[in-house]
């Protein structure tokens, strides 16, 4: 059976050369072209190549790597200029340790998956991340159907272009950070519990993710919105958006 034409490009950063070929064959059957880099320096060269995000739609970062670990590579990528700074990143953690997951999320990863993993679960995680981060600007002919921007004092959230401006300056957010902001700002004053947020953003059971992941994500978002104080914590309840409509 002929595999479907590739519609996505994926970069695997893992020094286990035996992992790449079977994983690439699996993804090929699902219309995804996967390339492997065994060293972070090679991965950075590929991702920084001419063209948006080096032509890749996501990267899988193993934690244990030569030259630098996956956490440091994640940190470097999140400091790159846009659009590479918002490239979807999934961490592969060998031990499945909670702290490994927390650190990865704190550095800006969009998701994580403990090793060993089922390729089908990895594909499902990637598809969930892509659904969350897919830019969907409406074509000119259907501008009237585009979601209206959310406008607040000092903040504007353009849902169609997936862009945010605070006091006139552009705020660069990862796909997950944008989804969290859009979720909270969509109903100002409503309290969202951590489980609500996990289920909405990740698309699978909240029990599958350590609850501290939400706290880390909120903390990252707050730092990027500073000096605006728009996301409030209600002890033992959750988070709410306190912006005032413009």
C-alpha cells in the first residue's frame, strides 16, 4: 500500500540511531516525513536552515543527548527568534520521572512522553499539539466568519492570527501558552480548575499529567505578559482572567 504524501515534517533529536528508521517508517505511513539528528548541533543547523522553522512542523527532543541535554536544547530553541521560538516541542523522557516532565514544561515544551513509548501514542500527542498550535487565519473571502479579536484594556488577542499585543507590543507565545490565554480570556471572571485546563489543552485525561504542569504554564504566561497582572490564582480553586473589556 502506497503511503499518503507527506503533509508534515518532523525532526527527531535522539542519539539512538536504531530508533530513527522504524519510527520514520511508522510516520511515513501516516503522511509525516521524519528526519533524525543525533547531536543537538546538527539539530540546530537543520532547524535554523532557510525557511520558516527550517521547514519542520515539530521536534522531538530526547532528554539524554551528547553535547547538551534535551532541556538545554529546549531552552535554546525557545530563545530563538520567531517563528522558531514557537516550534512545537515534545520531550522524550527516559525515566518518565515527574521532575523531568516538570522541567521540560517549565522550559517551554508543549508536551512530553516517557520512554519506552508506543508510536501510536506519540502520533496522537503530536496531532493534539498540532491542533492546538495550528495557525488558522481566515482567507479574505471569509473575513466575516473569522473569530473576533478579544480586546481588553492594555491587551488584544487576535484569535484568527493567533497573535497577542500588550500595550502595543507583540507578545511571543508558544502554542500552548496561546491556547491557555485564549481559554481564560474567553470567559473573564470564570474560574478554571487545573483539571479543567489540563483536559481542555491536552485533549486526554487530566490524570495523565502532573497538576504542577498547569502552574508552570501559568507562570510562564504571566512572565510574558508582565507588567500586566491579568491572571489571578484562587487558592484551592484554580485560575481566572481578570482583564477588563475595552
